[in-house]
C-alpha cells in the first residue's frame, strides 16, 4: 500500500490561468495528458458515501480505474485511517472495460456500481510536488441504479498536490487554502440528488 500526503484545490477556469502563471517558470511536465475513467462502487444504501461524509477516519472508497479507454483496469481502494491515508491498487485482468463490472463482496459489504466519473488529467512537477490538474469532469449514473442514463458535466477544475520526496513541507507551495473534495461525493450529489 502507498502512503499518501495530498491536498486538493477546486478552481474555476480564471483561477486555473492564474495558478498556471504562478508555476509557469518552475514547472515541468511529468506525463502526457490522460483520459481517466473510474467506476465507483457502493452498497445499495450508499454506505461508503455516507461514511465519507460523516466520519473523519476509518472509512474507505472502492473504484475501478482505466486510463485512455484501453489497457489494464485497476481495482483501487483508498483508506482514510487515524494513522493517515493509504491507497491500494491491484490490476484486474478479467475485465476489458468498466461496463463489464458488476456486483461483488468487499470487506463483507455487497458493492455494486454507483457512479462513473471521467476527466482529462495533466501531470506536472513543481518543486517537491507532483501536481495533477483534472478538467472536463463528467459524472454518469449506473445502469444498475437508474432506468435511464443520466449525465452531469462540471466546469470545476480539481488541482491536487502530492509529495514527491521526503521533504514533508509541501504546504510551502500552496497558492490558496486546500479544501476537502471528493469527485465521487460531488458527482453522486449531482447525478442522484443525494445530500
């Protein structure tokens, strides 16, 4: 499992342009832009969503992820524990695309597809920080939860800072105060009107 120190910032397009000007001379691209699709899993009653909203620790999220609509699919579990945040990622070879994924048991919970989230991601290095910039967010309902497919597109831009080395002072690179933001929680509220 990978320990994670990360911070999120939610921007509009104007704020993004200002941010890119701030880091312009000190940043360098890390990877090519990628298209990311994630299929989030939850119980029938959205227990993982509820835990995420009302518990500070001892909660987790489960998703399947694929890059650029090809290649391997990964089962990713993100844990938020009292000791910190962890992420576990395992390649799942039996699926070719996310639409093949159905229900399964995980930690004694019956999980089913809840929400598909897609976006484009750019990666840059800025000082001791890996920065991801997620745009063109799209949230789509699961065919197992609604009779017709519903899609919500957002103009929000999510910037995330992740530490690249042992220098733990990532905060010195902040350009504004970070926020707590979950694409899953945000999208679920928009697609299913869950509060």
